[in-house]
DNA sequence: GCCAACGTTGGC
DNA sequence: GCCAACGTTGGC
C-alpha cells in the first residue's frame, strides 16, 4: 500500500466539503500537472491512504486522512467548456487528465502546520516542504507517513 | 497583495 | 532544441 498527499485550497474544496459529500466521498478532479497525473493514473490503487493538505490559506497544513476508493478514470471536467479546468486539448476518446475517488477516513485531531513540518529534519525530503514545490499530488513514504502522524 | 519558483507554450 | 514570455501556484 502506498501513501500520498493531496493539496487543496479550503476556499475551493476543503476537508469540510469532502465531509459533506454523500458517503464522504468525492472525485479528485482538476489536476492539470503531468507529474501529479502520472502518480494518480499509474501508481494509485484502491486502499491507498493520503493526507489531505490545505494550501493557500491562513495556516497551511495537513488536516486529515483520505482513502483511495476508486482508481484513476478520465477527468470529465476537462471536457466541459464551462469548467474552470476545461482543457480543449483533452479528447474524450483519448483523455489527457485523470482523477481518482477519495473517501474521508478522519480529520486529524489538530492541523499539523506546514511550518512545523518544515522544522522537522526527519521529513526534510518530503516534496511538500521543499522550496518551490508545486505538486498538488505527491507520494509520501511509509516512514514520512508514520512520522507525520506521530506529530498529531 | 506581493513575488519567487515553476511548468507550459510557441517563435525561431 | 532553445529559451523568453507568460500564467499559475502558494507561502508569507
């Protein structure tokens, strides 16, 4: 089983929004970065766990845990001209972008702030804490996963 | 709101 | 294939 981290802006789609969905499950659409797409399309499997991370907010940090409940399938929002993530170059017959379904497992007891993660040498290799990182979906090693949870 | 860092695009 | 220009991300 692999572990992951999903970034989202809480003003757009936060953990409370996921919690409000039926069965606390939703598709993770809108990823428009090839590296992040490849992780989802090629490497994520049902049963994998992920951190839910709030970005671009007052206190960015890890707020919860999700589970992958459906493996990658075409991201239909790329075909919708009305959608903010519309991509005219994604052809329904040969989709360019993919998404997975995630289910909320639980909120963390507290937000683990980015600043705190950055201060921990044990996880200095996490892409999340590296300068200039812009991946919205990234892998997390088992060791990093366990360490982050130990901070909760 | 600012701006550094990054990925993508397109001219050549 | 190079690289400047541009748009976006995301911390602060």
